[in-house]
C-alpha cells in the first residue's frame, strides 16, 4: 500500500537497522529522506530514520552533511492492550 503513494520509494535490498535486516520505505522531503523500516519477512514496523540527502543547517545552527543519519527511532517491543495507558 505504501508503494502506491506518489514519491514513495523502497530500498532495493534490506538495510542493517539495529543489527537487524530491514526494508526501508520512504520519500524525500527537501533536505531529508524519511524512511519507515519494516521487517523483510513479517513487514512488522521496526522503526524509522531520517537521512540527510543535501547539506543543511538547522535554525539552531547545527550543520548536517549529506549521507548522515539525522534521526533514528528503534522499536524494541510492542503490545496490544485494551485501553490507553495499559502496560499488560
């Protein structure tokens, strides 16, 4: 379904994400490429990342270089619960 969104691309090969293979599905937004990372076997959400695709300076003055990973979110575990706030 993600592939049907205009501008969305998929990695040709699994990428290494926190020591696990992952399929990167995402799109470019200005100076950054935003990826959702999925398990190649189960398509389970593993996390997300932002890769700098064009040198950029943030409003705070942080200089980012093309090729750097600007941000990464790693999902360690997930649970299905009956209501917000539940942990069991």
